[in-house]
């Protein structure tokens, strides 16, 4: 992304925040209408990114598989390393978050917090929605177009993999036709991505206005502490991932940060980690990471790896337990993490202004009253951009780690 677009986007974000504060204070009615317009702009822009992503990812993956033919041993090694890195990184982030929380709760500013907020006498919270389609339907959907509409990247990637393997059985002339077609599709999608990046300053302005409308809600000191703690730990997780990627990739933090700038900007603006996949693929090229690995790992991470849940959910659970005086032991935390992993995998990489409440029964079973859980849910709208940023960072970090562990070439650090 050009530097001018980045600077204009930052200015747009600041202007949006100032405009939102002014409208809330002096013209609340106009502020409500402006928020509705901002929601429409952001949603349309995000949907446009989501529309492009499946085509770009599948074409990129096909070209990578068609242009290079890794050995059977290399393919098996990649297949074993990728899930191991995903699970290990997710668990490390979750355990590091839990350990940090137990230390932070001993600080004076958090030690005496108590959640004695009067709650409205409302009906019982809605129960968790019934389980969706089976995991078999998620991997092998009966309708490929429906899978694309549902942003089921994992199924689309598996289909593309099978298509690429089947195409190798064709005569060379027909293989070239497939390669040319997918190459043209990839190039066209790249042009569309460039077009979608251009209105980023306007979208950041809309996001700043929308963020102000949420942050301007009157919340108590306890909820403000929760918001600060959640966002602070997400930022700490992002910093940790930057360091891990820099060390594993043998490039400087400054170089890694420059390569990630466009993806992180897209993450903040769209709040959709799926929308950052094209920018991450471009960042991988800037870092000179092998395309055969990046085209597999980054989209697969986008479909399955949600490190944000490894940070945000333990923060929410342990903070509520802390302010309510509920003691949670190692067995309860272990069960919570085991339940959270498959739910995190099934979480779409799309904006999450409010939780789907699928974890509500789990919280209740651990002793957290449902009204208190619901009381903290609006904070999700404030922390969602940071959730997206840590997911985006984790996608590239896993790509670097898989590249290192599979023995692919990683460029030596350059002099800054």
C-alpha cells in the first residue's frame, strides 16, 4: 500500500473519532443517523473484501500447486507441521494470557475490583444455538457455491487441492489452460483488491465515528477496567507474535512491521481477518517467504486459527470470576480451553460486534451468572479491531514458523 494512503487512512480515523465525539455531544440525532450510514459503508466494504477473498485464495493456491510439485515427503511434512504449529501457538497464547491475568489481578488497581452493578430483571438469557452442520459437511460441503457464500475457506481449499491434483492427470496442453485461467483469475482479483484499498481513508473515518458511538456508552469503572485489560493483553499478544515472527524469520522487527502495515490497516478498518488474507499474501512476498507455503498456510490459518479467542475469552472468564469472587481451579480452566478450541476453529473471520453467545452455557456451568456475562458483551465491539489485528498477526507468524520448521528458505535479515 502506498504511504500516502496509509497516512490519509490514519488522518481519516482521527477525523472520524473527533466527528463522532462532536456529533454525540452537540447533535445526538444526527450522530445516530451518521452511525447508521457508517455501519452501511463499513459493512459494504467488508463484504466486498469477503467476495474477493475466496477467488483470490483458490487461484493463488492452484497456481502455487501447479507451478511447483513438492515431493511426497515434503507434502507429508507440511501436513504434519501446519496443524501442530496452529494448536501449539493457540495453546501458548491461551496459557500465557491466563498466567498474565493471575499476576495482574494482584495489582492494586485490579485487586479490589468488585462487580456490584444492578442488573435489570430480565428473562433468562437465550440458550446456546443448536449445533450447525456436522464437521463432515464443513469439510466436504454438498454445494460448493454455498460454501463460498458462507466463507468456508477450508472446504474451498480442499476442493482446489483436489482439482490441482486431478489436473496433473491431464495432458500438458490442458494443464496449461487451467494454469492460464487460474493465473488470469488471480491477477484480476489482485486488481480488485487494489481498487478496494483506495477508499481506505473514507472507511477509517467511518470506523472512527462508529467506534466513538460505542466507546461513548456509559459504563462503570469495572467495565472500563475490563476493556483496558482485554485490549492491553491483545496488544501484548500482538507484540509477542511480532517478536516470534521476527526471530523465526531472521528479519528485523522494523522490516516485519513495514510488511504487515497494509494488512493491519485492513484489519482495523474491516474488523474481518478474512479480508486481510490478500494483504498478507502480498506481505509474504515482500518478506520473500516461499509462495508454495504462504498460499497454503495463510488462507488455512484464516479459516481455522483464531488466536484472538485464546486471549479474549480467558480474559472475560477470569475477569468475571475475579470481580464476582468465584474461584476457578485448573480442572475448570482445562475444560474451558478444550471446549473453546473447536469453537474458535468454527468462528468465521468476519466482524464480531457482539458475541453469538455460544459460550454462555459454559460460563453458567462455571458459576458465572448469565446477566453478568451479558453485561460485558458490549466490550466486544470495542476490542473487535484488536481481535482482528492479533488474528492477522498470527496468520503471518504461523506462516513464518511453518516455513522455518519445514526447511523452506527464509531470507537472512537485511541491514536496516
